[in-house]
């Protein structure tokens, strides 16, 4: 499955728009990561535990987007965008969305 943040693909013809597809993942903080983050906040620097948590969430959300696009018969998802929001104390959502399309054979 081709994913792109472009609205159109160079040298590709869109045959059909299949509509909006999306994926999301909600993750909560881990107590061990919270303790590490507290200490890291004192000295500064990257909170690697949270970076890994968000990366895992992005991958899971993207996988769900791809599954939904495949179920519609898409070849690609264009104009892909990510959004992050806090939905509860200690929990965040990664949301990804885009437009599923079919492409002309090359």
C-alpha cells in the first residue's frame, strides 16, 4: 500500500476516490516511564520511553488505516495526516487519516 502526504502522485493517474480512511491508537503512560520521565525532567533531554510509546502508537494507527484502505480495494492513501491529542489523564490518542484511491495500472 502506497502512503503519501501529497494530494496527487507524480506520474500516477487516480482512477477512483474511495473516500476517507482512518486509524487510531490510544495509549496510556506506564508507571516505570513516568518515574523515568520525572527524573529526566530535572536534568532535561529526550524522554525516550515516551518517544517509543508514540512511535508504537503511530505504527499501530497507520496499520489500521492501511487495513481499512485495503478493505475498500485501495492502491494508495493520499494526503495522509497525523494528529495527537490527550483524551484522559495519562492517555493520548494518535489519529491518522487520508484519502483512499485506486490508481491506473502502470
